[in-house]
């Protein structure tokens, strides 16, 4: 299911949503991150790393970006277990916990999504600019893009896991 | 091996992360020109720094070896300098009435025990029998016979004669000759067993034979052999003059030669 979700989002981002950027480089969303963030926190670290790498490969193939997303996806996949540990509740994750608003709460969801988006955009910015003198100028657009990606992921999340749906399912 | 396996297992995630990052970066560097140039710029600077540091350490570690090489080279140069000082060219001695006339060697010694050497000038150039001859400031021989334009020289490399010499500037007087065997070695005769002589000592003219002034370089001691039961030791000497390459000669002229000859003869009465 996770793989299918990643493939679908890679497809949509590459062919339909890549131009959804209302303020140009200041708001460049990475929709596919949402699929990666739906990996359960209890999942194996290798799975997170592999799926992060696979997501990057998919995006690079689909968008022709020559390894930029591979690097960023691998960085995020490698740091995702640490992020999950960082945002873990005091008593730890339960076996039935899903990374959704209903189970983990809004602060967990917003915090994790923003952190992941920031890491991904920072890695992407580094491999896109490469030269140190270009990096300070790219920091602010990276930050705003991370915020915009967070918003997009939350919108997607609310669309798929809407509160009314949660009530009806429960 | 088991510990290594455990270590790998413990760090498997980190290793997998590094491997995937390496794959990603290699793809990126292969396809992105800007990334590639920046990467090589950064890694080039780092590799230069590492290489520079390594070179510095390598030089530091080789200091002892280089120091030994330099010391050896220094010793060799000092030795050469010393021998050059000793073989310094003879300066015309006007105080003691010695002057020189230049000449040219036409035929040098050929290694045979009694081979003659021929030079110019002869009588027309003021050359007389019995004059000492120098080559490069060192003793070469003496004029044996004089013609109009040429003269015959009895060199140190003639087995039929001997030369009065001194071991060192203030050492004992001995007789130098050639046994006709090896052209590169002369023999010191009549050196008493107790005399201090070691390899490297210089041999100078004594001046007693009236053909050369004293302290003209003749050679250097090559070997000293003290045979048991013998009163004299056998000393071999390397001549300073290279008889195979000598060309320019200096004929020694003493301004008061007739007076010396008269004084040295037994018939002279004051």
C-alpha cells in the first residue's frame, strides 16, 4: 500500500502538480513527501531508508532531475527513524498507531511534517546549488517552500483522513 | 571474524545509508555538470591539503636519512677541498730566485720503464739540462738533454732515477722512484720503519737535489706496508700529476744556479 501510494504521488507530482507553485521558487511543494510520512513510526528503519531512496529514484526518473531527489530522499529516509524517535510520545508508539491526525494528534503531525519537509528541502537546496556562496540566498526560499510543502501535505491529509470520515469509521 | 560480523550487524543501517548516499551522489555527479565541477573543486582542495600534509610528514620522517646523506656529502666535499688545497699550483718564487719558463709536452711517458718524454722549447727557449719541470704546479720531472728546439725530460715515471722528497712539509726525507710496474703508483724508498706515515699523507719535494724548490707537491701516500723483521717499510705513492693528460709544462729556472753548483762542488774554495 505504501509503495502504491508513493508511485501514485510520484506520478501526480511529475505530470500534474509540478507547476503548482503560486510564488515560484518561494513555494515549491514536494507532494510525494506525504506518502513517505504515512510510513508507520514502528516500521523497520531499513524500510524507511529504502522507501526514501526509492521515492527519490522515482521522482528523478519522472522529472529528469539527475539524482537531486535521490540524494534528498535518501537523506530523509535515513533521518526519518530519528525524527520518529524525536517526536515519539513519552510512553512510545503503540502497535496500532498510524501516522495520522486521529492517532498522533495535530502537533505531532505538523511537527513531523514540517521537520521532514525542511530536511528534504534543505538537502534538495544543497545539491541544487552546490557552491557555498549561493547557499545563503537560497535559505529563505527553502524555508518558505518547506512551509508550503507542510501545508500541502496537511491539506492532502485532511482530504484523505477527514475528521468526519474518522467519526463515521469509529 | 565473529566480532567483525557483529560490528557490521550493529552498524548495518549506517552502512546502508552511506551506500545509498554514495549511489545517489554518484548519479548526481555523473549527470549534473555544476555539481561535478563543484565537487571536484572541493575534493581537489582537500586532496591537495592531505597530500601536502603527507608530504610534510614524509619529509620530516626522512630528515634523519637526509641528514646522514648530507653529512656524508659534506665529508666528501671537505676531503676534496683539502686535496685541492694541497695540490695548489706552485707560485713563482722570486724571493728564493726561482722563476719559470713555460713549455709544451710533445710526447709523454707511455708506461714503459725507461721511455723518454719530449717537450719544447730547447736551447733557444733558455732551457738547460738539469732544470726541474712542473705540470699543474706539481713535480713532473727534470730536463735530461737539450736540443735546439726540443728537450728530453726524465719524468717521475722513469725507473732509472729517484727523487729526493719529504713526507709532509716537515717530515723525514726519503727517495721516490718508480719500479716500472704500475704507472699510477710510485714507491718511496729508504723510509725507516719508525716513521709516521699513513695513507693520505702528502709527499713534497725536499729541494735537496737542487732541481726543485722545496714543498712542491709530488704525490699522496696510497699504502704503507711494514713487513716484520724489515728495517724499512714499503710505501706506495699516487703521483699528483696525471702523466697521461699532462700538456702544459713549467721549466724551473734558478737565478743563482751557477753559484749553487759551484758551492755544491768539492773543489770550490772561498
